C-alpha cells in the first residue's frame, strides 16, 4: 500500500525548482547530485531564465512541465516559497522538499511564512520536508535519489540517518564515507513544518533496507507520538540518537521540586529516550561507533565479553571499560584454554584477556577468534590490534573476517593503524567488522549491543485499570479556576490524591485554637500542624509548618504562632505524624517531552541529593517497577542493616495512580507528593505533604 512519504523517499520523477546556472548555487549543486547519483526517473529543472541546464531542458514553471511530478525540490528566495508550494499543489505534486532557509528560525515574519507554506501543502494533501533543510537521500538501486547539496556521494548500506540540522548532515555524510558506513536513507528535516521525526521513524520501520536508525535531534515535534512510534520501532531496529541541549521546563520558574529537578538536569531527557527504547550517545563519534557495531553484528546472547589483544596496555583499558559499562568478563572454558595454549607464543597470557604479544600474525588472530567464539561461555568478543612493523593490518582483519562470519556472535575491533591502512582495508574488505579507534569506544559499542538485547527481551508491561473518582477532582479544579487560583490548597491536594486512591495521612482542617486542640487529641499525639494555603514553596523555610506537637497546650500555642494571631487567616491543618523512609512522587509537563512522572528519595534534601528518576506517561506496571529500582537509593528501600523492604506493591500502585491522574487532567501543570512515607506495612505508606499547580484554563 502506498505511503504518504513515498513521494519524498521513492519518487518516480523530480523537479528542481530554482535550478541555477551559477556553478556554486544550491539549486545547481542539488541538480548535479541528482544526476550524478543516477536517479532512476526523469528530472526537470525549473528556471524561467534558462532554456537548458546540464543537458536537460529547463521549464519556466512547474505548471509548464507536461508530465506528472512526484517530488519538487524547492530552492527559491524565501518570499516566493508559499507561491511555489501553492503552484506545486495545483499541479498535483505529491511531495516537496524546501531547502530555502529564513523561516521560523529568524523570527515572527519567518514563522508566518512557514505557517503559510505548511497550510498550502496541507490544503493539497502534499507532504513537505523542511524548510531550512538539506534534503533527502535514498540509496535503493531502484531509486538512487540524492536530493541534497552535500559534496559526498553516500555509500549504500543498511543504516538510515535522520538529522534535524542540515549543516551537521553534511558532516555526517562525510564521516559515514570515512568510516565506510553505508546508508539506506538520509533525511534532513530542518524546521519540521510538516514531516517530523516520528513520521520518518514510522516510515523506516517498514523499510526492509534499513536495519539501524541513527538520529541527530534538537527537539521533538510531537513527544507523545515520537514515544509511541519509537517504542514500536526500537524492538525491531536499534535507534541511536545524539540529542543536543538539556531539556528545560520552560522559561517560567519551576515551582515544584519535580520542576526544578527536570529543569536543571538531563535526567528527564535520558528517561524519556530510555522509555522509548532509544539509546542516547554523547558525541557524533560515539554515534558512528555504535552505528557500525549494530550494522555489522547480530545482537549478543548475553553480556559476557572476551578480549583478544597483542598488547597488554590496551587490553587492560578494555577490561576496565567492559566492567565499567556493566558487562562481564567471560570465563574461558578449560577446553578453549587447552586448544589455545599450543599455538600461543611462549610468554603469552592465555586467559581473558588473551594477550598474544606483539608478534601475533594474521593466522594466529584468526585461530584465536575462531576458538574463543566457539566457547559457549563467550557472548561477544573485543579484538585489539596494534600493528607492529612486520604484520600487515589488512591481513589480520581478513583473518578475523573469516572467523567472525561463521559465528552468530558480535565482534568489535580496535585498530590502531595509520589512515592509509584503513583506506586499503575499506577497499579490500568493504563490509569488514566494526572498528573503533580506542578500546573504551569498542567496549561502549558492545554495551550498546547488550542494552538493545535487554530492551528486546523486556516485556511490555500492562497499564492496570484502577478505580478512581474523577468527578471529585474535576470539582476541586474547577473551584480553583473560578477563584483565579493556580495553586491548590493543601487539603485540596489531599482530596485529589484520595480521589485517585493515593493514601494520605489523616488530617483535620481547623479554624480556632480550641479546634486545633481537639483535632490533635482525636488524631493522637504527636501531630503536625501546617498552614494549608497553596503557593507556599517550602513550608519549613516559610515557618508554615510545626512538627512533633505532643500536647493540647502545645497545639493551642502552635495554632496562634502559625496564624500570627489571625494575621495569616484562621485556617490550620492538623495532621498525624508519619514515619518510614521518605520518598517523593511528582509530575510536570515538560514543553519538550510532554508529561513526566518522577520518583526518588524525598524529604528536605531532595533537590540536594537529586536521587530521582523520571518516566513519561502513561506508565505500565513494569515502568513503575523500573522507576523505583532506577534510583541510587533503591537499596535503602529494599532494606539495609536488618530493615525489611518497604511495601513495593503499594508504592508501585501509587505511582500508577499518579500516572492515571496525569493522563486524566491535562490542567495539572506540576505536582509534588513529598514526603511520601514508604513503610514495610502497606497501611503505613502515606503522603504527608503535597503541592499541585494548575495550568491557566484555556
């Protein structure tokens, strides 16, 4: 069945609108690339001032082309782009790539022009890539489309590359050529006025030529849709991303612990990508190291790594890096060791790592790799070769190729050879094993393979159906909006939590000192007393909180102290004191990532310790479990020095109920439940304090 992006990636004909006679103009370069890459369909240059260009007839407009056009590549001045897109739509063009820059990225006028071209494309049902992009590539021999201005002619392969930046896209294609990494497709999306990252991911999900997807992204157009698509695609094809910039909770000041933690760290972004099954890397170099490893290897059966080397120092570095990335050093079987020993140099270290000394030649490397790959206790192999003068690196790689292609286990190499040797290697063995420059990079690549294996083996989890009182929450929120409030009062926060089945400490709202005495007596000493008004960021610092009230007389005087003799109103919340291990549950709506739920160790020092984890909603039961175990302080909850573990089932249910609350009410902007006391007894797990901030009602 035809896909809406087929006219972009698999067009049957292409028009270059703005094809130029000037040799260095973008329109000329794009036309040359389309022709030089031998596009399989007809190409139509459009230039009203030329009759012929590069041996092709020029047309004054897209309307004057007699044949149907699938794809228009638009390289005209910014003011006329909306008119050109409208003409393409009227002509019946099904896809457009707008290379021209100067739109949303330049200010309000540019934003309005961008909206105009998107509206014209939508009016005619035409898909649009850009504006402000570099173009697209498809190396399929039945298509052979290079509609970019990049100077590099890409190699064909099984890796697709998505770049939001056109300038970086040029560098990426150059690096791919240097690393001998073949591409199936390439897309530079620019401002993403129509076609977005989730659209392209969904398209590549069903592309048989694409096995791995690499991405450079600056923002997500539709976070929820990206997450949905990525979670599906990542179980079939590895997704690797370099994501620039830290996620910010917007220009506004964060009013909750959750918002502050998300705004000042990368935790939320990392959690969002991990939730999607996307592996985030720190650099473009690392992206290519992992991309090559995935492109040239199957997934490993497990985390056990064997190392083969001809130098002790790099082998030690590799061992440290393997362990540092959470992998395991394989224990070679006695049968493997006995097979290796007779063939090794006299002073070789026959163990893991296997150090064969500098005079190890190509046959010895091939033999060692073959024997170690056959060991059932080995899941993957890291091979290091530091070329001595008497051994040819190309011959060594050739011997390794023969051995690795007979085994269904990953092999990643480290080749510390001069550039000329690498160039010859690419010519001799175009599909050679993935090679890194340093041992640490190779270990990171193997860790990426193992991470993908675990993700694919991970269950999907279930989103349980939980009974809630949605009407009660609607009433509370509407009341706050009617009163012009964005912050719920503390007792309203507790009522919201109770309506969604999240347990809270018993409390009584009082309006006199005598009532405070009675409430304290009925709840049982000791009690806490608080000013319940919304908008108090830190009750302790604001002197709006008193703990461990142990007598009616103390309750009487505390009431007057909190209210300043009535100057701060006459309402005080009296609450039972709780004990247990303090945690925090929270949520916020990140403008870049959508709604997120937080869990971590709570209390006074939550922003100091910063031991929290995030997950985007909706959450499954498996997500809730992983959210709890993701924090560094998980052993505290599991029990130390004779402590029993907290009631994890209740804690997980509270997280799931919070996720449901977030989904049901998009008017909730931020929320803290801090502290939520976790105890070994489920009935003692309850919230002691909470804050809820609302979005302005539209």
